C-alpha cells in the first residue's frame, strides 16, 4: 500500500514510517520540517533498509498537496500539527491556522484525489478535565486550551466529512503520553528549546544538559501527590498506526480509539523507574501545579484491543531504557554538529 504520512518526519511519525516500511508498505513522508529535520528521514531509511520518499511541503498549501497526491495514495496518516499547549495559549491564531486550516485543506486535497482513508493523530487532551478514570472513548469531550481545541475541532471536521462520504474511513487515535524511542537509538524525540513533555526533560537532566527537573504539583489527590499519566511506548504507537491503516482499508465510518497502556504512573514513579533502569540520577524539585493539569488520567484501552487487535507491549522500564539510549547516542537530538 502507498501511504502518505503528513508530519512523518516528526517524533511519532518517524517511528510509524519505520514500522510501515518494515511491513513492506510504500511510505511518502510529507512535512514542512517546521519541527523536524531531514536527518530523521535519512535515519528512517537506514532502519527500513531502502530510501524513504520525501516531499517538503505544507498541508495548508494546495499545490504542495497536489504534488503529494499525484502519484496515487491509498491512505493518509495525519500527524502534521503544532503541539505545544503553552505556545498555543500565546499564539492561538497560529495554531488555528496550522492545525485547523491545514486539516481542511488536506481533506479537500484528499477529496480531489479521491482518497477516502485517513488515520488521524488525536490526543487524550480532548477529554479535558475528565473526572472519570480510566477514561473511555465515550467520555465527554472538552478543550482546556487552544491546542486541545484544535484537536477537538480537527476530530469533528473529520467526523462530519466522514458522515458526508459513504465510502470514507477515518480512525481518530487518541494518544495518551507517548514516550521512548526506537530501540536502535537512531530515531527519537528531539525537542527544540525547553522540552514541554516529561520524558525528554528527564533524559536531558540525566545527561546534565539541564540542572533539575521541575515536578509540577506535589499535592494532588494521588498515591504520592504527583500527577498520574498513562505513558505509552512510541514503538507500540507506531504499530497501532499500522493496525489502524489495516482497519481503514477494510472498514467504513469514523471511529475514535484510545491508545495507552491502561496503567497510570505518577511522575515520581517514572523518575524512580528511570533512575533504577538506567543508573542515571534525575535531581528534581516539586513546584506549583500547572494551570489546566488534571490529577490523573489513564486510558481504558479495551476498544483499541477489540477493534484493532492492538495492545501495548512495552512497559515503563523499556520506555525509560529506550529514551535513555536515544539521549546518550544523540545528546543534542538531531542537531548534528
Ligand atoms: N507527542 C505527544 O506527546 C503527542 C500526544 C498526543 C497527540 N500528539 C499529536 O501527534 C502528532 C505528532 O506529534 P509528534 O510528537 O510526533 O510531533 P512532532 O512535532 O514531532 O511532529 C509533527 C510533524 O508535523 C510537521 N508539521 C507541522 N505542521 C505542518 C504543516 N502545516 N505542514 C506539514 N508538516 C507540518 C512538523 O514539522 C513535524 O515534523 C501531532 O498531531 C500531535 O498533536 C502528540
């Protein structure tokens, strides 16, 4: 199958392209490299053992997309989005334009090219301040920041479009907390500037690029007072995408699925597991809660198991080991000197 992977040079996209390539699919990476680099594409090709096609383009640009669809495409995976909650609060219009306008233009290009299968990167953020854990796909949806609102609206756009097109299939994958890296240590998460996510912050402190980890909130009503989340290995997520493509190729309609392990770990549990499995130290300090953060959130993953036959295989130790190998082998991420 020929799969157009929009945002395929990024963290989750690169792992997914490797998984798809290793399954024998033809992958075309489409990315404007606003948060990624060509080095990632070279490394993907190295892992797959053959070149990976790349089109540098923007999902808001019809002409770029027309080039991508020109050679025929069976399915689109849509990772292309800006994803920083903090930045979305200071630059909401940039997020609305990139994420929402981009998705509309992408759907228009799919319609023009008669491509009717899409797998979409959504997020647990669409559950907002969910009061129920584990959270199921039927829980109320709510946005608590502009980034979350874009994900919610993108889901709705795809759902409405799907309802208007009898042959369309859409899979909305709601990731919980993706972490870890490919076991080769060749591809991984390479944030520019201060990492917004916990694991890259932990690994950068462990390698002494940063002095100390700030743990936001030590007084939540949880086991040890710190926030509890559902961390999921990026290689497991990549495999879930391959299963979602299979579903989209054979089924019709639009479904939303949680992707997590179904287990919640606190920030302190993650730090201790990281220190135990890697032998590295992670000095930390507990600071004020971050506005908008919930105490605990983990997924009910039964639907992904039933619908896709997918289940996460890697535990927290493996996530820590692989994230650490990536960091050790690439102390500055993809920024090669
Ligand atoms: N990483 C997480 O914690 C997480 C959690 C939940 C959901 N998601 C979602 O998963 C997707 C992938 O996340 P990631 O962590 O791999 O992020 P990432 O930033 O590493 O990857 C996104 C890729 O999309 C590209 N891109 C952005 N805007 C584009 C545009 N207009 N045209 C073409 N390319 C564009 C970027 O250059 C980047 O390579 C995003 O949609 C994100 O919202 C991520």
